[in-house]
C-alpha cells in the first residue's frame, strides 16, 4: 500500500470510528488500590510484629530483618495468587527514562516431577538481570554482566494486568556487582536521606524537640498528545522518533485559544475514564484532567505523594497511558515537541519538603513573616537554584526538551526563581536587615451578591518562570514530558541538602551571638540574600530584556541546548556536591554524563537517518510524480494552444532540487565520526546536524503546500491534530 493510500484509508477509518465502549466507572471506594500490596493490605495479612516492622521501614527507612522479609514474601505471594497472578517481576528504572522488568514464575519442581509455588524472602529481596546490557556509562565492561535488583520496601508492590495475564510487580533498585548505582532510584533514595539529615539539623537548631523523618513530595502534571493510531502508523517519524520531522503548519492551530480547558472530545473522554480507572486500581491518585493549549493535547495531574512513590507512579502512569491509548486506537505522544508551531509538552514537577511533625516546610501559612522554619527552607531553595542552576538545567536536558525550552510555551533555559510579590518583598526586606509584616491577597469581591467572596492568593502565578513558588511548593516547569521525575528530584533534593547544611553552619554561629531565633534567622538570610538574590525574578522570562539582564547584569547562565547543559555534570562544584552528600560518587556521576550524552547523540542520529530516508523514499517520489503530472498537463495544454501557469511546476522542481541538495549535505555530516571528545560530538549534533535537518524540512514542508493533497504520502498536521 502506498503512503497516500494508507493516509486516505486512515482518514476514512477515523471518520467512521465509534468510541470504544467501556464499563461505567465503579465507585472509587470499590476500586481504589485493589491491586496494591499497600499498608492497609499488609495490616490485614501480616502478623502484628511483621506489620510493625514494615511500617517502621516505610516511614523512617529503618532496616528490615531477613526473617521479616520471609514473612512478607509469603503473604505477598498468597495475596497475588488469590488474584490470579502466576509471575512476579522486580521492576526497576535504568538510565533510559523507561522501566525494565524480568518475569519469573512462582514455581519450583520437586524430586517427584511435580511443581509447587514458591516465593521466599531471598527471592523478594534480590534479583539478577544482566548488568551490562543497560546504559552504564562505562561503569561495566561488556564482559562484566552481573547486576542486581533489590526490593525497595518503601514503594508498594502491585499487580499489573494485561490481556495475557497478571504479574506481581516489585519496585526495586538496580546496581552493578561492584555496587555502583545503575538506576534512577538509588540516587533518589540517597538524596532524600541527605536532605533529611541536613533538614533535621536546621530544625534542631530552631528548637524543634520532636522531628520526624523528612521526605520530599512530588506531584507531576503530565502533558501529552493523542493521535489516531492509523494516522500515526503512516508516519515513520512518529513511530521511531516520537515527533514529526516534517509537516507544514495547519491553517488553524492554537491561535484561537479554543482548545485550552475546552470540552473534551467523546473518544478522548472514554480513554481518560478507562485510563484513570486503571490508575485508581493501582493507587495512583489522578486528580485532574483537561484539554491543554494545543489541539490534540491533554493533561493529567496526580495528587502529591512521597517523592519515591511518586516517581514510581509516574513511570507506571506513562506505561499505562501508552498501553490504554493503543487499546482505544490512539498513539500517545510523550515527546516534548511532537508538532512544530504549536505548544509542546512538559511535566511540571511540583516539589515540597516536610514531615509528620513539622508539616510542609514550604508552606508559608497565613503569616510567612513569622514562620521561621519556612523562611529558612525557602531561603535554602533560593540559594540552591542560584548555586546549582546549571545542574538543574542538566537534569532536564534531552534532545527532545531542547525543542521547547525557551519557546513561547516553555520556561527559558535560564534558571531563575519566582516567589510572587508577597514573598519577594519579604525576602528583599530581609536582605535589608529586617523581617517586614506580610500582607495577604485580601478578599475577591466582584460586587455580585450571588458570587461568594473568597480569599485571594497573596501573589499571581508566573508561567514564564522555570522554577516558581506556587503557594506551598515550588514548581519546576522546565521538566520534559517524556522524562522520569527522578533526575530533577535528585538534583533538587541534593541542592537543598547542601543549602540546609550551609544554613545550619551559619545559624549555629548566629545563635552563639544571640539567643533570639528571629534575629539569628535574619542574620543568616540577610547573608544568603546578599549572595544569591540575583536568581529571584518576577517578570517576563520570555522577554529579550530579561535574557540580557540575566546574563550580563546578574551573572546567570543561558544554557540553550543539551550539548551546552550536560557538561555541568563534570563541573567540580557539582562533583563535590554529590560526593559530599553521598548521593552519587564521582564515578557514578561521570557515568550519568556519558549515558545522557550518548542518548543525546543517538537521538539526533536516529532523527537524521529518518529525515534522509523519508525525504528520499516518500517525499521525493511523491513530488516528482506530481511534477510529472504537471508537466504533462502543461505540455498537453500547449498542444491545444492553451498556456497554463507553470509557476507551481517551477516551484515544485526548485524545492525538489533544494531538498535533495540539503539531504546530500546532511548525509555528509552524518558520515563525520572523528571527534576529539564527547562534548565536541554533541556540539556538532546541536550546531550542524540539527540545522541541516531543518534545512531539509524547510524544502519538504514547502512541497507539502504545493503537491496535490491526494498525492501527498504523509498524514498532515490538520489531520493529526484535529481528527479524533
């Protein structure tokens, strides 16, 4: 079947397709976490002592005795078997932004040739996948294959249902035989521990007598596109790269602002209902869904959870989203910029820190000027972003995210902090040596009796800030939609641990000069603001004036591409940060740089191969065929003494030649391999290869506007974005 036939058939299928029927949603109370081996389930099936030990481990990170692991394993197996499960798998998170799993059966044979089910504590605690076949950044040689997975009891096991059966999934960490972290979970757990240690010291100095274990929390707003699977399957670029490498703009895009928060299409609504029911069964607290800004774009946002669990749930959410979309005849696109000219997709990571005794330490309350713990922890964030802004940029760097950072829908590639009018004034007054009384937002009164008055927030939101305070948390808005939240969380937790350590030392010294805690806090935060207030910005982050001011006057860094960002992992201050906090050794940190650099280069190489292949085998033949039809028609008309306008034929011919000349240049660039360093290779991809791909695309997209619609082989933007 030719490309244009596949496209036209897909359009016909969509026009006649009905939404997939699903069961009416069951009450939340009947389905919530029914497939999760959580604390409530454990309390039912474990002995009192085993449950008490598990609860302590989950809440404080305390070690679990091997004997208790045996008890938990037996209960977990019985619970899973009662739900029809036959296999179990340690699920882990290698450095690929994806998940990995190795399935084993609950089975062991005996001497009589029979078989019984078995699942011991040793099987629960440890697994052994191949450690050399995952990205490791030269931590392991190809012949050094042993790697281990180890059960993480702080994240609950769950049952994953597919059409082919059910599997018990056990969240795990992944390490090499020599003990280096090969995954995204080990650094996350370590960063929480480092932040807890530093935070405990600050709170103790502030006179807090009872301090529970501190943990970071996360709520990630997931944006995504849905494209009909029939159309997507006719686009090799969507299938293999996750984004369109060609495509002329649709006559209508997002310029009317009519899609944002608009009525959800029926077929999408059915998908969302089915998807969210699956999330609820797995204990994932999906709270909000709506249309996003771009046509065909949507968002789902779960409620806050402990960072480790939230990270696991984010990975599971993305997996389920793709699976459920396929069942409904969609392809779910998590790429940061699948369509040029309309908004891309991010994953705004809402992040906070707190515990069971002091509560949310980034909640200012009604009187932030009197909330000294909040002021110290918020100040620690300000310092962290200023000192480690390049690290935060590196943590969200990818070839895909480069397409949206700094564009109209995404925060710029300059890391700054937005506090809002109330808190910015408060911290600037502290810089001057005093805490001023804060003024709240007051009542919202529209002068309409039927509209009840309500308390207005003390400050507006700023959608152009990459790191914004939003009431009781910070929102890291620059994270990409396809990315694991673990990387950003590790960077934020670690920078916070470092800043809290700095604050603890300064606070201890200040308390030796004064017994007044408020005075001591002002002393510490005044110095902090004198050093780091340049990172605070409440204006338009998209404006050229800010870019100039940020770099030239405030000394902040503008880091536009992944090639510019990733070397931050090799900076000595970053190496010292992770080493001193115990989050990543220098060897582990370097391995991450090498893995992410390789992924960046490979992503660009895959796209460039696709550009060449699609231009040669799909666009060129269609354009030449149409040009032949035009020239035949023009020649035939001339024989009848009719002069047809030949400008379209001329334009088609010129753009065909221009495209193929650009393809030749791209192929020459792709053949270049003699690079002195990884940095040089990345810069070549960013500065040369990406530019040449855009050059090919420019000619091809012009051809799309010239070639007859029934000849064009690729589904068009107007079809993919608007046909549901």
